[in-house]
């Protein structure tokens, strides 16, 4: 099997062939989903637990739907009412869950590295649904699938990632995935929202939106993450939109067939003009949501195959 990972904690540990294998399978699931074909037997008899320590609509719903389409028993844990709120440590929570013998654990957590710590304490496959500013691997994978379906390939493209780079785990995962797949990546942001040493990531860095967008194939906008800001990162929302919000005038500097992306939720009139977001000829934002289900189906399918293989091997050793 090309995909050998035990967990999906980030893009960083994945090889290009593993990324391709996962996206290939997700592409088939996307076609099957559109055709109304179910795959109820893939995760039959397996239990999926979703633990979201941060609020989420798209990601949690997408993972839940993906698990159910594959036949898993899916449980959503209400972390706001969990024992964590009563003082239980993350490790104790992991040990408690492990005693329930789940097969797939989907975790979103506000602290970077928390999902990796959980993975070290459980005997099941763990999927990172976003941890702090660290990574959001399935978002990058669904973005990659969306780009490939729109452009016919996922290599040697010029891709601009624009906006709040500093606070974005989506940007971090996409920078790694797109770099591994041999694309030219540009980061566009005000200096206050650009990470220190960004140029060391193998990307081009721009402060000017129009220069950064010149002749790109893909424009990937990011949400302005005001909940992670504790200071004056931008002078005002009006000024931010004027300089870094995507409108028709700025988009005109990209290639005529450039596609527009956004991971959501969108702040219309701040990060992107509503007419651009809704332009069926340029925007693939709704396709990103659709591809999210397919990518998460593929990720859980591959991890479940590896989990079954490990358990079978352990049983043979014990016998």
C-alpha cells in the first residue's frame, strides 16, 4: 500500500506519493458521492469518535457525514460539557477514550501539538481536524483535490495564499502540501500578519496584493482570525479590505482562468467581495466543501485499512 501512515496528524510527515494516493482515492469517492453511490461496508463494525475542543461547523459535519457514508458508528462528544471542563487532563481523557476501544478518533484542539500527544496515548487511528496554529491536514488535502479537479493537475502551478498567514494552520498545511507537489507558492499579507522567517519556507513573500497576484493560477484567501488576535494587527476592517480584500480589480492581475478559494467561514466585504465568492466561473468555494467529505472518507478508509492490518499482525504474533 502506498499510504502507510498510522495517523493523519499533519502534512509534514507525508511523502508526495502518499498525498497522491489519498487524493486519488478521494477523487473516486467524490465521483461516487455525486452519483449517489454509498460505501456502507468500508468502516462497518468500526467506531469513530469526534472530539472538537473548538467550535466547528464545516469540519465536524464533514467528518460525521464521511464516517456515516462509510458505515462507521459515529459519536460526537460535546467537549464543552465534558470532564475536561471539570479539570481532567488531556492525557486522562485519552486514556478514558482508549478504554472504550474506538477505531478512529477525530480531534480539533486549540493547542498546537495536542492531537499528536493524544495519538501517543491511544491504540486507534487519530485524525487531526486542526490543532492551534500548527496544522489542518484534511483542509490542505481537500484544497489540493479541488485544485486538481479544476486545473487538471496539482503540480507546477502558481498559487497565492492571501491574508492572515500568521494565525492560519490552513496556510501552514497548504504551504507544505503545495511545496511537496512542486508548485510555486506566494504568500501575500501585511507585515503584521506574516510569520517571521516566512521566506525560509520556500515561498515568495509579498506585501502588495496586486504584485503578488500577478499571473497566478490559484488565489487562496484566508479568514481573518480575529479570535486569535490580542492586539492591533490591522488598523481597521475597512482598511484591511481596501488593501487585502479580494475584489474584481485585484483579481484582474491573476490569470484570466485563475480560480478563487476560501476555507470558510467567509467574512464577506472584509476578506473577499461577495460577487467574487459567488462567481460560478471563478469561485470553487462550494466545491471545497464538497471535496471535504470525499477527502475525509479517503483518509479514514486508508487509516482503517492500516489499523486492521496492524491488528491482524498483532494477533498472529500473539498466536
